[in-house]
C-alpha cells in the first residue's frame, strides 16, 4: 500500500459558531526530507530489476529527490510537492 506523504501546511480551524479560518504553518527542511524519504521508500518496489517502471513514476521519484535543489525555502518545496501518478 502506498501513501502520498505530502507535507501539509494548510490548517483549517472551525470555531464554535462554525466560522472557518485557514492558516498556513511553516515547515522545516527536516520535515520535507523525512516525508520525501518515506515516499521514496514506499515506491522502491517499482524500481527493482525485474520490473519496468513507467516514465511517470520515474519522473515522480526524480521530482521528490530534487525538491531540496529546486526550492530555496522548505515552504515552497511543500507547496510544490509532486503528485504521484495514477
């Protein structure tokens, strides 16, 4: 079973009067790397020698590995988290 480990920044608060407030929390590079490493580990089975991985999965895994290089801020990396292919 695979899970998308996307780091969630968006927080929704609903008060007693049912008023909704949306806020965004700051994330750290440690959070990004931990979530990325978990998602990569959960998709490693797709990269074994006796299985051919689709280009979409290759691109997804590359995008996960490149998050720290492609973004200067951890929040930007969290917001640009790649969606896994179908």
